[in-house]
């Protein structure tokens, strides 16, 4: 009674294909997971739609026709045109922010944090505003400035330009801002000030590095007011150099993409090698799955029959190293078999056999063949003598080769 297979051929193939696809998808998604991460986690960055996020600012720039990119990796090369926007968190410090600005090489805007928030359990990606960052000012706000001042109350203000790159006296109205945050101290050039003359946007004296003290002027909750939205678009348009893209860097917000060996396997030019290896593995798997030729029957542990006896005897002689000494007995056996095949009596000598063999076309004498077989000292010599004896016997008996 034949045993039923555990699963059919089609089922086994389906299981293998599903497993290979799942493993391949897992291997590809691991290095590209940071790129697929939406980032709508309620943080203060360009991927967040929460009140303190800047997704509205990025969307407004796109609707205005500007090229907007979200950067997760180190910038390559110098970018003299465009604008880099960095939104560091409360824990960021000077040594983390300044290298990002140096990578870009063009105008850079750093928007300081202001609010401490907590996730809203009722809405994924939303936050509950708890309180402003408390004094003493954390390193996230003091990495570029000596201090900031937070005013009480909620009120609208008008930003006034005090110098380049804006026209002196140019104004930008804003919406209602809760606890306006301004600069206080530090060796920075005021660029935009509030109605009381407090700096809101300052510039580094050595390079095009701008720092905005209050994020509510450009985050999602601040852009609800149409005046604030229009002012934010105008301010960014002035800070932007040339027609380059507006780049939002999210590396300081925990959304950066690190270099990995696994990712190199799927990026040009190494992806060609990966595809070749995948094709070779597919062909090897297909060859293992498909049987070529009939199934091989299992052999007995101990073989039976004459062939097995002969093979075992030959193996023992070979192991003992006695092949070269088998020439003499083989010559005697050949002469005996030849005599029996011709029906000759037992008392015939080698000369009698040679006379009969010469009449039938044999050119060698049996005595010489016996001596060559007995004198063999190596396996090739013995095989050569055995071949000559076999040809002599076939000539005498007329047997087929």
C-alpha cells in the first residue's frame, strides 16, 4: 500500500512561493522603512499635522508652486540656492544643528521649539498642548542664542523688517499668538522685530543662518489665520535664494535615514548584483523542486549476487595492494578457459595451444604472455599483460569481443 504524500505538489509550490515573497518583501522593507515612515507622530516637524507641526507650511509652499522636499539623509554637495528649514526639538543642541547648516551651504532657517506637548489619545497624530518650555531655557532653545523671553497673554502683532534681506520698514501682520517668544541677548543681527522692538527673526553675523524665536508664526496652529499664512509665505520667499527647493530637514526629529549595507544591495549600481543573485537562487530552487529523470531506488545495505561478490573481492584486492600480483593466476585461468572453449584435451601444452592460435591469426606466444603477466610490478603493467592475454584467447576461440 503506497503512502499518501503530506501535501500535494501544487500546495508545496504555493508554500514555497509565499515564503520566498514574504522573505524578499521583509528584506526590502527593512532598509527602506525610514522612507516609508509617514512621521505624523505629533512632533514639531514638516511631516506632522498636529498643532505644533509644520505640515501646513510645507503644503502651502507646494500650492504656491515651490519645490518642497523632506530630507532624511546627509546632504551631498553645496546648495547655494534654495532654503533649508530645521526644526530642532527641545533636546537638540548647538553641535547637532550647526553641522546640518554647514552641509547645505545656502540660507538656513532654524525654528526654535516652544511647547511641551503630550499625545492626544483620541486622535492619532494630534497633541495636547501642556505648557511652554520652562526656564531655565533648555539646550534646545539656547544652542544659538543667549536667551529667549516669553511674553504673557495672547495678542496679534506686526513684524517689522529692520534690515537685509528685507526692505527696511516692511511689515508682516500675524494672527493671535499665545505668549509670544522673542530673543533677549546674544550677538545676533535683528532682521524682524515686533511692535515693541523685540527681535523675532535674527541672523548670524558670519553667514546666512537665520533663527526664528517663535514657532507659532509658521506652525499649523499659527497658519490658521490668513494673515499669518500670507506673512509666512512672504518671509520664506525673501529668505529663499534663487529658484532652489525648500528643504525641511527632519533628522533632528528622529526621522533620519542611516546608511546601511543592506540598503546598498537595493541601490544602483549594486542592485544589478542583487538581481543576478536572486535569479541564480530562483533557478537553483526550481532545479531542486523539479525532479530530473526517474526516482532512484534505495540500494540494499548488503548487496547480493555474483556482481556484488566480484566487486567486494576486487575491493579487497585493491585495498591490499595485490593487483600487480594477479597476473600469473590470470594467465593460467586464461589458458584453461581457452582450452575448454576449443574442446582440447587437458594434456595439451602451451606449444600445442600456440600452434592452434597461430593457425587462427594469433601473433603472440602463450609463454611470452605468461612471463609478461608474472613479471608485472605495477597495475598498468598487469592491465597491459591482461589485455594481451584476452586478445590471444579471443583469437584462439573465435569468441566475440
